[in-house]
């Protein structure tokens, strides 16, 4: 069990982490979602014991980290945002080195290396230098290196940046395997769809503060994270039918501006055609329509009223 | 557990060092090639065999027996190469750097020199015109000339006709001088004895005549280096200097590798492990010190096999100096890691600083040719102690005692660098 309590970090006058609290359980992938500069990396560094806190606590099974050599650090695995590999050495030498930092040696070290290589699907490239790897393979090895000492808590700082879709899916599969092993995974990202795909729960961060801490189901129910249909009508009319539309199954919200109708729905695949035919049945002519998947952008907009800054 | 980690840290650094072909070339080939070249250059300055003679042009405007004897006498010395030339040719040769010194013997030299040998009066003037880029050789020529002139002129005074004539003139002048009576009679007796000696010598066959005055000693010169009679080996100093220089370059790279690790995620991963941060830095220092010892070993084995550079002094002292210098190199690297920001900017500055240190340490040209104030000042420079210590244990052939001061000073610098590095190191990871 990982628990963060009122954590703070200041860089001069900048409050990079400004009183953040949340907790994560074993067998859970918790999404930490926020734009660049939200404080995700700073937060992760503090959890890993790399940065001292200016306030608050990080509790691992009720204990706080104490000093650089605290054995409690063995229970945490860190996958840094920037690749943390030695490019000149073969993959297996990298893993052996990182394992040895945690005191692994001999048979245990070799067993751990083959276990993590297996997990990320790089066993056949173990003897090759990292410099010869593709971006996706490096990302997978970056993950494997953090698993050598078999940590219970895994901190993943934007682990799929610059990765091809195939490698990304492979990494997601690896993370789901780790989740089934009842580890606690903290996954930071600024991609909404990654959170949708991986996490049941998300903590949304901005300016070092928590904007929302909820399950994805809850966010959807409150209409914050719905896909949207943008429909262009021949004439909007008085919109007396809007209330009726809002009452339909799967419709979370409906707004009319001139001839532009915006409908928030629960599921693009299931609800789109039903709503379009409902409108046609009311005698409305549809000039065109577009669908919009939920993005951090739209979530952010509805939470803050501001647009997402990159 | 931290021993396993330390071994892993050091092994990783060694693997990376030997994996990097450029680093290996810079650390082994570069010092060997450059030291071989320097050693070869300075060999001439020390070895007697193939040393060039100093070219001296002589302009004889006197054209007497005595002036010819002077030139012949000067030419006998094997350190100079005498050539008779006209005045214009001689000066021209010096101006163009073809000849080092032009010696002019003016007309009337012979007469003037013998006339003023015992009495005073205006002495004849020998002039030396020299090439200013060879000022050091001028001193040598001046010394040789003094000895030659003394010998030939005094020989003339005691054995030659010009000398007798000059003695008679002096006796004449003495009668008319206004010296006190006691002094006059003493001087008269001296000159008369000299004249009598001269007359008697002239009646002897030429081969049996006694010579004139000569230096009251003869010189036996021998370069004093090792305890045994081993000759100076210019390669020994060159290998010490270049070894020190390129090992410091390696130390810079060791420090910069920490800055590079900081910039990638690697430093975070290291810090995430349950290890003290001193161990992380200590591992880097230890591997740098080991690489330094390996470089010293390879460089000196090469110097021994090819150029016969032997440890003429204390082997323990040599090891001690190597060890202390290696530790200093290691903490020098940490110092760079703690003061530097970006790898690129730091490398340029550190290399510049190292070149200055190495230059002042006497690795390029030996410190003994520095002016006295600079020699004193450079005692505050660690590289000076490293080079002097290595010199002392190799070609100077000194005992362990002579290694103690360099070892102590180098260890002192190592400790100081290490403490500053620990105090100034930015432990916090970025972001
Ligand atoms: N070492 C540091 N010194 C000063 N400011 C920092 C430092 N690290 C991060 N910051 C600032 O803190 C804020 C949060 O950064 P970060 O945690 O990297 O955000 P994220 O990972 O969400 O993109 C940013 O404004 C960043 O510029
Ligand atoms: Mg970040």
C-alpha cells in the first residue's frame, strides 16, 4: 500500500508539488494524468526517495523512507522518463549491473535477468548492445531494468514516450501482467487514451495540485470524460426537443448553439447511430457530423475552464 | 550487499572505458607517441655523442703569429667549430643564423696583449657578435676564449720574442716611472727574472720549451643521476610528463561521465537503489584510480622495453607515487563532476585547466628551466610533484625517502579535491 499525504516540493517560489494526497493499492494501475510541467516527474522522484519533500509524507505500508540506504527502497522500482540505460553495453550487462546495485549476484542475478527479459520479450536480443535497439525496444528494456529486484511498487514516468504503437501495446500487456501479479503501478502520462486503456483510477494533476481523483467510471458518469458528437443541422429551431434528447439512454449532455448540436455520449460505437436516427425521426436534416474522443484536453477544459497548455 | 554494488559500479566503468576505442587510444597510444617524440628531442641535449658543435666564425685582422696561435688553440676544443672568414661574411652569417658567434681579433692585438700583460694601459679589444637566439652558447664560447687567450698570451710572454720585447719596454718604462723605491726594485726584479727565463727558453729547441700559464686544474665532467653509473635517459622524464597529462584527461572524462549520467535517467536509477551516495561517487573514483594505475603500468612497461627507462630508485617509492597520483586523478574527476554543469562546457574548461597545470608542472619542459620565482610558485601545483616524484624514482634513482614528500603532497591534494567534491556535489536529481 502506497500512501501520499499532503506532499510538497518547492523550487524557489515555484510550487512544483503543492499538497498532493492519494493512495494506491496492490493490483491497481493508478493513472497520474497531467500536462507537461504539472509536477508528475517531481512527484515520482519524491516517492522514489530521490528528492526530499518540503512537506508531507510518503508512506509505504505505513513507513516513511529514511535515508539513501533504507532497505525500504528495494520495494520500489523506478522507470525514469528519460531512458536510463548504458547504450554501449549489451542488454544483459545492463540488467546485471542494475541487479547488482540491489545486491543480486550469481544464480539469483541470472534468474532475474532471464525473468525480466522474458517478460518484455527481449530474450533473443539479450547479447546485443542497447545502442542497436529501436526506440520501442529501449523503452521495454528501461522497464525490465526496474524489475530486476522484483519491486512491489512500480513507478512509471511516461514510459511510452516516442514509442511505436506495437511496442506500446507490448508494454501495456507487460503492465497488465504485473498488475495481475498484484503489484502497485503508478503510471504518469499526458495521454488520456493511455489512462482509458490501462487504469481504473486516475489522479489528474495541474500546477502541482490534484484536480480530480476518481475512477474512470465516475468521471464518465459525471459527464467529464464523455466522447462527443458534433452535429450540424439545417435549422436548429427552438430546441424544444433538447430535454427529450438529454433523457435518452447513453446521452450525458446536449447543447445547441445555432445550428451546432454537441452531444456527450457514453459510448461512441453503441450510441452514435441511435442518436442520428432519433434526430432524423424528428424531421431534422443532418448536414454533417464529427465525433470527438475524450482527451485530456476536453477533461481539462471542463475541470478548469482553461485549455490545455503544452 | 554494498560490496556487490561497488564491484558492479567499478566493473561497469572499466568495461565502458575499454569499450571506448577513442578513450583507449587517448590514454595509451597518445602518451606513448608524444613521450617518445619528446624523449627523442631532449636526448640530444643530454647525450654527448651526437651533439652539434657550436659554429664560431673568426675574423683575424691582426694576422700575427700570436693571433694564429689563439685561433688554433680555440679550434682544438671539440665543443666549437671554428671557421676563418672575412668580417662581412662573418657578420652576415651570424645575422642569418648560420653561425652562432663571430669573433673579431683586431689589428695590433698581439702587440697590445703582450704590452699590457704585466703593466696596465689600454687593453686590446676582442669582440664577439652573436645570434641572440643562442645567448646560452655565447657564455660557453666566452669561457673557451678566455682560457685560450690566457694560455697563448702567457706562453708568448715567457717564451716568445714579442714577449721579450714587451718585457724590455716595460723595464724601460719602469726606470722613468715615479713609483716608490721599494716597489720599483721588486717589480724590476720580477720583470728581469721573466726576461732571463724568456732568453733561456729561446735557446732551447722549440719542443723542449715550457708553455705559459694555464688553468690550475683540469675538468672531469660526468652527469650525476642514478646511484649507479647509468646515463641520463631523456625518455624517463618525457614518459612521466605525458603519462601525467593524459591520465588527468582520463580523470576529466570520469567526472564528465557523471554529468552525462545526470542528464540521462541513469543517475536517477543509481540513486533509486538503496545505496549511499558516497558509494556511488566512491565507485567512480575507484574505477578512475584503477584505470590510472593501468595506464601508468602500460606506459612505463613500454618505456622500459623500448627506451630502457628503468626504475633506478625505490620500487616501493615508484608505486607509492603512482598510487597517490592515481587517487588524486580520481578525486580531480569528482571535483569536475561537482563543479561542472553541462558535459560540453565542462570538458573544454577542464582540459584547458589541466593543460595549464601540466605545463606548470614541468611535464612539457622540465621545471628546472623555469625562472626561480616560477619554480617556487609551481610547488603549489600537484602535477609538479607527480612529475618530480616519478623523475626521482626513475632516472634520478633516489631512494624511498625522496618519494615521501611527493606522495604526501599528492595525497593531500587528493583529500582536498575529494572533500570539496563531496561538499559541493549537487545530490538532488533534476525534475
Ligand atoms: N530541479 C528543478 N529546479 C527548478 N524547477 C524545477 C526542477 N524540476 C522541476 N522543476 C519545475 O517544476 C515543475 C514540474 O516539473 P515536472 O515535475 O518535471 O513536471 P512534469 O513531469 O509533470 O512534466 C515545472 O515547472 C518544472 O519546470
Ligand atoms: Mg515529467
